[in-house]
C-alpha cells in the first residue's frame, strides 16, 4: 500500500491510499460514531464492508444527485447523532462521492469526510480534488462547493465487478489525462490496451496512480479552480451536454466531448489535421465512438456551462498531445464552428 498526501492552497491535507486494500477504511474508522453513505448496488455487492456501521443507502443514478436527497441524508445524520468528531465515509462511485462530500461539507458547517472510491472514474477523478455537489434541474453540478476529503482509498479490485459501461466511463477520463498531460501515460495506455481491457490489477494500479498524480499536482496549484485547474475540463463542456441530453455515462460522454474539442481545435486553427486524426484514432481504438450529433438542446445547455462568463466560455482546446490551452471564446462562435463541415 502506498500513501501519498496532497496539500491544497487552502492548507488542507488529503491522504490518498493508492494502490490499497479497501478494507483499511475499517482501521481509519475504527472508533467513534461514523456513518457510511453508499448506493443500493454497492451495498449488496460489498455487504460485508458495512457490517457494524451506520449506513445511509441512496438510490443509484444521476437523477438522484439532487438537493432533496441531500436534505434526506442530513436528516439521517441528525438521527444517527453525527457531529464534527464523526467521520462521514462515501463508499461508492462518483455519484456517492459528490453527494457524501457535499452533505459533509455543509452539515454543521463542515464535518470530516473520506472516500472509498469504487469506480475507476471515482478513483482517478471524482474522489480527488474536493469538488462536491448536486445537479439542479437539467444543469450538471450547479450547486456545490470545493471542500477536500481527509482520505481517499483506491483499490483496483473494485473494477472486477464494474459493468462494461461503467468501466468504459472511467477509461474516458483516463484518456483525458493521457491527452492533457505531458507524461508517458498515453504510450503506456496504447501499449497496454489488452491488459486494460482485461482490467489487469497491476496495469490499472499504475494507471490510477498516474492519473491521481496528474490531478493532485494540478489541484495543489489551483485548488479553487481559478485558472490551471480548468484544463481538467478538457472534453467536459460538450461532455456534460452529451451526458444530460443523450443520457451517456459521464466518461463516455467526456470521450465524445474530447472528439468535439479536438475538432474545434482544428477548426479554430489551434492544431493540425494530423494531430486531430491521431487523437481520434486513439479514442476509436480504445473502443469509443468518435461521431457526435448536436442540436439546439445541447447548445442551450452549453449556454449554461459553469465555465462561462457572459457570452464567453473558457474552452479547453488541444494544440498537440500534452498541450491543452484555455481560450476565452464566444459561445456563439463555438456553436457556429461545430456546425460547420470540415
Ligand atoms: N467531483 C468531481 O470532481 C467529479 C469528477 C468527475 C465526475 N463526477 C461525477 O461522478 C458521477 C459519475 O461517477 P461514476 O461514473 O463513478 O458513476 P456512479 O457513481 O453513478 O456509479 C455508476 C454505477 O456503478 C455502480 N458501481 C459503483 N462501484 C461499483 C463496483 N465496484 N462494482 C459494481 N458496480 C459499481 C454504481 O452502483 C452505479 O450503478 C457523475 O455524477 C459525475 O458528475 C464528479
């Protein structure tokens, strides 16, 4: 087991156990009045983990990431006598982490929280960096804050029980890290693709650890999302639209959003045809569709993106692999460009 700690601009400290045996959460939460938040599916699959703990079991699915669920959870905290000496543990995928993190951050003006991250996407992204929140109507993560967990546990054995869709969703985010970082991760990804498909533990431990390192380095420098951290949004402006409108899993929508972003990078003249083709080939070989269809519903949502100011959006383009750039661009110019044929 390896523990790395990241510190933030806000002077917080998070221990990341990666790779680790998830059962170590039992020793972290051995004494005291703690509570675990999980979802119905994980509760059934990993039932022995929850013995002897207060549990709050939420329903699966993005539709449940809302304020009324937060209110229900807080009501249960009160019933369980949870206070600021308690530990709230989010045991699940990104949905559970977002909900548990947000509920903990507002309960009694902030109660300690830690995550046992059970999906690939949660281990490399949602559990790391302190962004918490819920959706509001059709708008993704519109209500929330940034508040860091005390610990995150990443165990690749969880991937064995993930559905193919949820595993691919995590791989969509892995691709994002491969493309925005100036490391050898993209070469590793391409040369180990069969092992990745088979969910090989050693290969996935290496990938999770590499992605966590990339994310924590960025979060440590720009915890409050004022600049550098925006590069993590690569593929997400349109990704969120595909997720909401087309009902795709988060990372699968991000992979499509990356295709849209690399096409826009070409159309705006920030990259060349060769790079565009190379990236789309990598995404296709990884098992994702590279085609996308957009209409007014997607554009309405783009106008509501959290990264917009007025009629402009901080859009993340890519000039080449490892070199994302953030350009404040009129939303209407983006829509016009995306509709133009090559
Ligand atoms: N806060 C952030 O920085 C951040 C970053 C990225 C994504 N997110 C959010 O994360 C959410 C998506 O997360 P996700 O992809 O983990 O989805 P999820 O949490 O909805 O989980 C997907 C499905 O996998 C099941 N599951 C979880 N772990 C399992 C396991 N080990 N074995 C079998 N099934 C398992 C769940 O029960 C659920 O049915 C979205 O709401 C997204 O907005 C947040």
